[in-house]
């Protein structure tokens, strides 16, 4: 018997990012490329720098992208998006979950993009501006476990550094037993 991380075995057999891939929390992705083919059911394919499978946003999330960034997907490369799993997404009347946008880079402030909530019923989707991503230096300087927890959720690539920083913060700064009395 070997001790292996089963996480690798949980990935869906899919050709795209699935909502279940975000079940452990929201993640920030950098867009590497955006390609649109008008003849397909899922016409927009967004390649992500930090994930092996592309994101194929549904129509409402494409509406959000077009409203916030404009319709030219060729300009999206290098921009960042915070995606999360919304467990309340319905398909054919069943809750199946879906991928939603929480925040975007390259916007000056919060935005409310027009979407179609249900047949014929309009609404808006709220998007926050995505601030600069933290660095290893930001993590090392952070003293708040709450901030580190938020970074851990949004930045999987920084998790080893965040875990190490949390361990440092949880260590007592002074020994509990004074050095003069140890071993006495």
C-alpha cells in the first residue's frame, strides 16, 4: 500500500474547467488566450495559464466579460479573472452548479453587467475589481491568518509559502521554558 494524495484522481474526465474543479474555493486565473468559433454550442474557449483545461464560459458570463472588457476576446490575454463554483446554478430545473465570475482585472471599480437571469427576465451580475495578486514577499510580510486564508483560497500556487507563513505565525515567539532552567 502506498500513501498517495487522491486529489489527482478526482479530476473529471472533461475537456474543460468544471465547477467541481472550484469546489475547494475560488481561484484566480490568468487568461493565456481567448478563441471564439461561432458554429459551436460553447463558442468561446479561454485558455488559462494556471490550469491545463480551458474555461468555456456560458452565455451570461460571456456577457459579463464583454460588458466589462469589451467584445474583443483577442485583447483578454494577460488579464485575470477570479472564478468560483456557484452551487445554485440550474440546468433543466436541477441544481448542477456552474462557474461564475466574482472579480476581473482591468476594471476601475465595481461593475454591474446586464445578464438574462431566466427566460425574458433581465438582471445584472456584480463584478468587483481584481487587485494585484500577492507575491511570496507579500505572504512573508503578512501577519494576519485571515488574510493568509483568503490568499490560500484564491492563489493555489502560493499555498506552500502560505502554509509555511501560517506555521511561523503559530510558533511561540519566545520559548515557554527559559533557557537557564532547561534540562535542570
